[in-house]
C-alpha cells in the first residue's frame, strides 16, 4: 500500500470474479495447539514443509469437524526477501489453508521452507466465503476488495498475486476490515512483461461476542527487515489475521503473516537482495473476540 509523503493512494476498481490458481500440494509436519477461545473449539494448526530451494506449496489442514476461518504463513530462510508468499488462501470447499512460496527471478541458492498456518473451528454461525479477481493486465499496482453479505463480519481471508513463473509480482497487502478483505499486488523492481492478476477471499460469519480489530504499525525506516505484532486486549483471542507492507514500492516481500499465539498476530517483511533506500513499514491486523 502506498502511504505518506510522495506516495500515491490507489484508486478502487470493482471487477468480476475469477478463478483461484494453486500449485501442487507438498505434505509436511503438522503441529496442533489446543483450544484457544471465543468461537467454541478454535485451534491453530501449523504445517511445516520441506527445506530446499524450489518453489513449493504447503497446506495446513484443519482437524476433522472443523473449518478454516483464517490463516497465514511464514518463510524460513536467510535471504527471505527473495522468496514471495505469492498465494495465501483458504482452499474453496475444504478445511485447508494453503501457502505457496516462489523465488524471485534471480533465484536463491540457500534452502528455505514454508509454514502454513490455519485458524480452525467447528462451523461458526453464518459461515460464508466470497472471492473475486482483479482484471488481468500489465498495470501495477492493482488490488481487489471483496465484501461479506449484509449483516456478516469478515473474520479471515486470503490473497494471491498470480503472474509469471517466478515471484515477479508481490502479494503486498491482505487487509481485513469489518466486512471486507482487500488484496493488493505490485510488480517487482524489474517489472513483468506479461499480464497478471490479484485474487482475494473473505471468510464471513455472524457478528462475534466482543469483536474488535487491532491494527498495529512498525515505524517507518529503511531497515532491511521489519516486524510488528498486533495483540488482542486481555480476555480476547485472535480469530482473524491480516497484514500489509506500506511504502515498499515492489522491493519488499512479506515473510511472515500469521497468528503467533492465541492473542497475537505477527507480520514481518524483508527487502529484496538489492535493498531499498526509501523508508517503509509493516502493519499487522488482528480480529479479536471474547
């Protein structure tokens, strides 16, 4: 997202829905952390994939009898600013949250892994999923906002930046508002010759008890890696996750966006291998409920 001095705010476009592309599933280790709160039976599932230097998809699968209500991911590697989490989406009609990572056009010699993280619960009241796609063209940046039906609230979501065979377009924002999710994408510093799209998914439920959104920013700086954590107020737990890069200009990639504890959401980003002389920051969104 562009914000602050010498940055231009994006104009909004509403476009027709499109399909969601996912890469092949890679199975990995699964860690389940036990009931964590307000929607009865809420749990977090983390699934760690293999460590190597090839593009990969990692899925976090919810336990039997539960559904995905949100999620996120983590890139583990040195040089993580060269790996784009290009796809972070709940898989339609399933209990899976899927994260795909790809290296930038210059590649990365070091090994790296993807952790997919899912927030899971028995089907909440009013559960509905809405998704949509931007137009397909070579204009950068672009975004897509998708809305919940009237009377429902956004509890989680996902996004994808789709184009090229490697990470040439960056999934820069996954912003979760009261009744919508906005996904933004931007071309990398070298750009991309072909067309590309962004896709967005919003997971909606009936209003939750004590529902509250916490938004926390890091400070503007030119530090190569930045992180920030949004913390729910006492007595409330994380039910939804969002994050964004502010001012990255296509030279900063998200390397973490997930619930890191029952009451926290952490968002982290890193500059690409050429660095970035301007200032930027990251923002974390936590949907909290009691």
